C-alpha cells in the first residue's frame, strides 16, 4: 500500500493547530491554519469524483472573483477559517469508529441486528432505529456497516427496503446529534443551546419512527422469511451503550459548566476517549493500529465532504464581501417577509431546491445563517430559524440525488442515484410538514 502523507498531514496539521488555540494563545496561528486549510483543499482535488470536483472548483473560482472585486487578504483568511470549528467534528469524531467497530462489539451488534429480523415490518423498523441510534454517534460509517451486515441471502430481494430504512434513520440524526456537522453549523452561528435543539430533533425522530410503524404498508416491500434468533452478549451491548451515553453526558456537562463552545468540546472529548477506550480494550497496539487506519484510510477518503465544507465557508464569506446578505435582506423586506415562520419555508425551498443542483446544504445554510444574523430580528427567534434549517437539511438527505448519503447508499446497493429520492418524495414531504407543524406549536406556546 502506498504511504499517504500530504492529505493526512495537512488535515491533522489544521486540526491540531486549531485545537491547540483553545488552550494556548499562539501569535499568527490563524494564518497558519488558513494556509493548511488551503493546502488540504488543493491536495484533495486530484482525488475527487467528477460532480464534487466541479462543485468545489466552481465555488472557489467564483469566490476568488468576488474577493478580487471587493475583498482583501484578510477576507480570504476569514473565509478559509469560517467552518474550521465545524470541521473539527468531521475530522476527529471518526476516531471513535475504531473501538466501536472492534471485534469486541461488532459480533454482538451483528447478533442483535439479526435477532431483530423476524418479518419485513420489524426488519425495516429495526434497521431504521438501529441506524438512527448507532449512526447518531458513529456517523456515516454506520451505513456501510449495517448494509453489509444485512447483505445476505435472506435480504437479497429487499435492497430498496434496506436503502430506505438506512437512509431515513440516518437522516433523522441530522436534527439532533451533537456529533453531526449539521448541529455544529447551526450552533456556530446562533446563540442557542444544544439541549433545546436535541429536544426538538428527538421529538421529530419519535414522530417519524412511530408514524412509520403504524403506517407501514406490507405490500410496499416483499415479505421476508423468519430469521432464527442469534446469540449475542447483552452485557457488551449495555457496555457500549453506557460508554456512548457517558460520553454524551460529559459533553453536556462541559457545555454547561465550561467556557468552551460545544463544537469545540466534542472533538476534544472524542480524541481523549479514543485513546482511553482503545488502550482499555486493546492496549497501545490497538491505538497504533487504529491511528494507521485513520491516517492512511479514513482521512484520504474525507475529500468530498471536507472540501465542500471548506468551500462553503470560502464562498459564503465571499458573498458577504460583495453584499449578498444585504441584497437577500432587502429582497425579503421588499416582499414583506420578516416573520420567522415565513422565513423558514423560504429557506426550505432554497436549501432543498439548490441541493438538486449539487449545492450542499452547508453552503445554503451558511448563506441563510449569515443573512439572518444581519437582520433586525429578536435573538429568541434564532432558535426557530436554527431548527427550521436543520429540518430542511434532514429532508434534503432524504430527497436529493446528490447528497453524500444518497451517493453512498446507491453505490452500496448498485442502484441509480434517483432510486431513493423517488421513493422518499411522499415521506419527505410529510416529514417536513410534521416538523414545521411541531415548530409552529413550539412558537405559539
């Protein structure tokens, strides 16, 4: 295997320098972080597939033109740093997948999943709930793991069902999980507490799971044969659950009692827990092996999402340089739109609509967030805007053919990228309407 140096070096250099600034004041470090961010962006370009490469080049070239028209070098540095805090979650949280996917737990997770598959309805819901719960911590790595765990003869005629369950369960985590980039984005722009965001996201997830349990149509998917129970250690499953809950509890406590923002707490906790947990279950050898896999396999595969997040910050800042936020605000005011409950559907059309043209939600949400912050709006309304943006991001994951989740699922199942979006149209519409109705109720009371 060819040793990969530049991409891991630039990514980890950027990440570790940023985390260091949380504890030590280092003169000129912001410029250094911006340089490493730019080098990381450049180093991944030759490895991107066609669609992400086109999107990244268009965004950055357009941003460069805007910076030339009305910006300065300081604006460029600010653009490169715009989403740095958010990127730390994306970079360091995947370390937790190393102990979670170790043989100590995977055998029991496999047994638990197989024992849950007695018929199509139970299988669909078990996969959806499993993806939602495990994916809330393990993130996108959950999808291939659970897909391959169910890639047996028993499931050979149920590809669409598996795709739908995994996609819908995973998308629900975008509205609440502190380990997801979506939560980090809205928390980095708005002064809202994660716990209040999580309460909404978990309620939305409960509505979706319960509704689909009762509305599940057996004719929609072929019935599957019964699966005999498989032995698994409940103690190991409980152990894994306790560790995950304890980690989340530590993050919440630190968020309340420390001076750090939650987007900074999460990567630090993930980094510390990785070393402690890996040593506890496998010793130093497990840490070394995990870090080798992380630097040589995981980081080199981060290109698509990593560059989109960097480019979103660069492009979003360039729009501010040319006064796009003022133009958007003036347009909304001219149309008489200034109420938070009217802005949310407009932003939904913007976010979901542009995602069909390969524009990632992080880009449109960045623009929307910056525009909202420039408005004369009550700070209390920022909460409703934040959860409205998360709701739209969740729906985008279900509907757009060009999201990373849909591209991954289509690749795993060897199906067209339009398979899931067509299958999810009604579900996505009802999910957004339910989420918006819940938001309205919260606003009224």
